[in-house]
C-alpha cells in the first residue's frame, strides 16, 4: 500500500473510493472489523442527534459533528464495498435511484464527475427516524448470513438510507467527502517534511522559535525543576502541584516538543520572549494569553490520558479519539494546519523524552526544527 496520496477537492465517487483506500490499514479480508466499524459510526451519528435533542442550539458543534460522522460512515462503506468486490460508485448510483432521492450523482462507472448534492423531500424532522433505519441496516450488514446477492441488496438498502439521511440534513456530499479524506489522510499517511507549515518563516530572526535548541532540566533538592537555555534561566521553577507525585514538573518538555515538531508553541515563545510582535494579529491572536492557555490546557489533558497509559511507553501510536480531541482544542489557531500524524509524532517523541527526564531526575533535551525531532541527553 502506498504511503502518500494526492488530496483533491471536488472528488468524484471513484476518486473518493481510491483516496480512502490509501488510509485503510485493516487486512484485505477483514470483514468483521469493517462491519463493526460501520455499525459504530452509525451509533456515533445517533449520539450527535441525542446531544442535539438534549442541548438544542447550545450544541454548537452539531453540524460539524454530523459531517464528521457521515464521513466516517462513508469511509467504512467504501471499505466494505472493496472487500465484497463492489464498486462504491455503482452502489451509490443504484441506491440513488428511488427512495424519494434526487441527486446529481452520475450513474454508471465514470469517474470524471464530482459528487454533488443529494436532495430528498424529507427534512430535518425525519432525520432521527432515518437514523433508526440506518442502524437497522447496519445491523443487517453486521450479520454475515446470506449469499453475495443478499449482501449486495443489504448494502444498497443501507446506502439508500444513508443518502436520505444526508439529504435530510442538507449537507453537500462534497463537504463530507473532502473533509473525511483530509482528516483520515492527515491521521494515517506519512507526511513529507517539506510540505509541512512553518509558522514563523517570514518573521525576523528574533521573533522565530530557534531552529535548534538545547535546554537543561535541573531538579533541585527542593523538588523544583529549573530550566536553562543557552546558560540563562527561563520560566519559573516548577513542582508537580499535586498530592501524588507524577513528575509534571518536567511538563515543559511537551511545549518544546511542540516547538520542534509542530513549529508551534505559544508557551515556548513566551518563555524565551520570541512572540511575533511585528504583526499585531499574530502577537495577540496566535501568541497571546489565550493561545498559551489553550496549549497549557491541552498539555494537561494529554498528560491525564498518558498517565493511564504508562506515559505511552512501548506504544507506537496514539488513539484516533485523542487526536480528534486535540483537533477540536486547537481549532481556530494556526497549528490546526498540522496533520494529526504530526501531532502523534510530537506526543510520542515528547513522552519518550519525558520518561528519560523522570527516570534521571533531569537532563538535557535537544530539539531540531529542521528534522522535527526532540531527543534526550544526560547532563554534561
């Protein structure tokens, strides 16, 4: 399986199916996990509707959540079609013929046209009822009984209900497909360093995060951790600020990992006084107090999750759910341009160094923005 792919806008059905296949990490014959995933995504759609009923207009993220869950459902639908030997394009075309659906889907197998709109006579009031039907259809697909023709009939029936639900929400299918491909490719595909954003490349040298850096973590007898950069103390000495010691006093390593790997850390900028003051909107909106609070809160949240996972020791990946939560945390800030795969690298590298700091009671960390890495050295 290839590791990179072009992400296009205005995807045709065939292009979406092909693009989504690049992010499929499950075995070719893995039918049960795909069926379970499809069932689970329909359940997530139901959960968003439940929250909307409970919270009403206060659930501001409802539309975005529905788009995400529709996209994830379509991803599993495409994966199931591949494993059953069906063309997603053909299944969608057949499903769009009937059920009160009016669509701009192109029938047949041509891949030259983008997916456009889905329209039905059913409005938002019918959405919950359609979700119930979608759940029943997912349950039918979950059972492996019946021959290949029966499975196709179930697949088409499920897909028709899916299209009706999309139409009831009046969400363009192009929005669903492009957002889904951007999300899953950013999570699962290896990036090219040369294509990643560098948020301060156009700013003066004294407003940029350093291209490389060495920072000393020194734990004193008081239990406080002191930081030194280029021989100069930075920041305030820290303790764990919790009854049961968890070595959070070393948590600044995560900000330095963000700086080296994501090229983003308003906290790091504040520590070394590298805010981008030459442009007011960056100084206030990207490097200001709110951005610092966002990064500190996100760091504390990830740390709370990491404690339950032995600080990611022995792990080579981070859960997709955690990464999606991170994406919500940073929405509206420049770092949202970074793929989730890059966030995963920042977390795993940062925690690898954190574990060494914890084990040795301090040390020296070395960061490189060129290679987007952070590493550990014993004190010299």
